[in-house]
């Protein structure tokens, strides 16, 4: 086998490994618990938050989901919708600082919602809807720390909050941005998704438009980069081959 062929094979193998690693990293980064819509106006009333929980495991099912609501900037008037196959437990706590509203002073607010008795199979995700009466108007964002427990006993803690200027955390908490009052952001709700016979949405075949677009653009950029590496490797080998012939 000629030296040129060996070099070409090595370059191709390196390019393939780089491509596989980048695409795998893109897939892992996109699969985490999120809240939809991504933003609402400060002080918004009578809305719905949807917590999207994907199953990242290949051999275990998600059997428990715990969402913790902030109490320093409480969400008022929380109601949980009925979820087929799941049992919801709502826990309230007394607020350190009561909230004054047009209907009076609120001294208690929901601090935790736990869903059990259901199952999210591998390759699927499920949406958990939570209605609210009013969002706080004194914060720029709300982080909803979440614990996801699997049938094999593993618990993933989605509790890390992104910091400005730092690398995105590995297990980010779902974050709702609160925009200035009067903006159009956060006015809409969530788009209904096709459901499987078990009541959970297929995570591999169906995704939200925003997640799909972001993932598609990211993968496209990675592919372009890999092709550039391959082209550079080919040009380098071709140059060496030309030099060898001239000698």
C-alpha cells in the first residue's frame, strides 16, 4: 500500500472520529428539561407553563419528576392539569415576604410539584402543564430546579443556573425569562404535540420547532466544519503527493 493511500485513510479516520464526537455532543446538549414558552411578560396573569421532560436513558424509564418553584419570587395561583397515568402532588410553603395583590395579601405559594406513578419510556418525552394566576414583576427570570428519577434508581438534578460569561452548565435548570411589561414576548402558549398510544410524545421523531431549528443549525455548522477539515486533509495529502512526483 502506498504512503499516499495510508495518509488518506488516516485523514479520513480522523475526520470521521471528529464528526462522530461533535454530533454526539450536540445530541446530548439538546436533551434536557426545559420550560415553554421561554418567556413571559413580568406580572403576566392567567397563563400556562409547560415543563418538557425528555428521557435520556437507553434502558430505563423516567418514573418521577419534581419541579421546584422559587419562593423568593413566587408564582401565584398555581394549578396542575390532569396528566394521564401520572399522580401530581402539590406542596405549598409560607412566604417569608407576603405578596400584596388586588385580591388581598398572599402568604402561601406553591413551592414544589411532584409527578409519580407514570412512565416516560426511552426515546420519548412528556409535557407537564402548570397554570398560573400571576407571575412576579420584580425579577428578570425564574429558575425551576428539577429532579428527574429513573426506574433504575438514577436521579438527574437539573439545578444548575447559567452564569454570564461562563460555559453553559451540564445540567441546567429550566429558566423562564421575564420581559418588560407591554412586550409581545411570552404572549403565546404551547403548540399541541402528537401523542403516542401511551400518552407520551415521541422524543426522537417529534420535537418543538424552536428545538428542531436550533439543533438543525448546530448540526449543519458542525457538518460544514467537518467537511472543511476533510478538504484540508485532502489538500495536504495531494500537495505531498505532487511534491513526491516532482522529485
